[in-house]
């Protein structure tokens, strides 16, 4: 696989623990985020995702104390998401050692928040995460969902991505609700649509199950970063296997 493509395992966090656990045989505590992060770094990961999966729904801030422990333990860049809804949250995430901050529901509800975050911290630090599901009535056939994928918005995902790019966000992170955890392959139509429309680095997320899925995300989905959780957590593939494919 192309050396310029970045592999990003994602730590899905709940209550300070990695939810899906990680299937490294020699890992004493599969749910400890620091142990998982260092194991991923050792296995060749280029960067890490840190997603507090219930922060938005529970209307609380991301667990910055856990994030600080993770970023202190690894040298690779970390992107944090989940429950980021204020400039103070972005600042706290960056001060906790994250290189990038992913904004999802709050970006939809208040685009001005994204613009202000870009103004204060630079576009390179701001990722807009877009959860999307199929809706054939929309131009791109993909609809934006918010609140952890629970609430339909009626808004076209590609059009929303273009709006966010226009505000200066530096990276797009579309996740297919259909594909998330299903291991049926990334939503190439969604990823390609957003990558081509915004001309921004785009992270493929949701659905990786086979090695060919990673390759297709680059060749057909035009992704520059490949995010996966389940296949790495459960030891289906190692990061090295994906890179050498």
C-alpha cells in the first residue's frame, strides 16, 4: 500500500475504557487505553483516533484526563472526538496533547463554532466528522446524522462537507452508519463524494472487514487516511498486514 496513506486505529472509549477491547495476546488489560495505544504504536500505526462514543449523547465533556495519559504514552499524532462542543473543549483537547480535534454534531448545529475554532487554532487542527446513512432522495444519496448517529437531519452529506470545507476545516471524516462495525467494506461512494467535492484529506471510516477494503478506500474512495476499530481490536488484521497489502 502507498506509503503516503496513513493507518489510524481508533480507540472507541466509554467510561475510561476501550469498548471493543484489543485482541493482542500479550496485552494484560485489553480495555486499558494506554496499553492499547502503545501496542498500536508498536505495531506501526501512523496515528490514533480517540473517540469518546457516549460523550455527545450524555451531554458531557470528553475524558481529557484519559486523553492526557494516552498522548503522553505515544509519539504518533492523536485525533480526539466525541462531546466537543465549545472552543474551551477544543482548547482542552489540544492542551491534553491531541494534534487534531474532531467536531461532529456541534459542527452541524453551529457552523460558526467551526469557523471560530479554525480562526483560533488553524484549519489543520480541525476535523469535521460526518455520520451519514443512505437516502436516495438526496443528491449524493447520503444524509447527515447527528447525536452519535441517532438523529436524521435531512441534509445532504456532500453539501454539508463542502460547507465545512468553506469554513476552513482541514480534514473530513465521514463515517457510514451502514458500514460501522459491519465489516462489509467502507462506503466508497460517501468517501469519494466528500474527498472529490472538498479536495481535502479525507478519512475513510466505518466498515473495514477485509484487506481489499483498505485498498479500495484509497483507489476508489480517494481516502488519504484509513480508520478502523473492530478489525484491529479483534486481531483480524495487524497494522503491518494492511500496510504491506
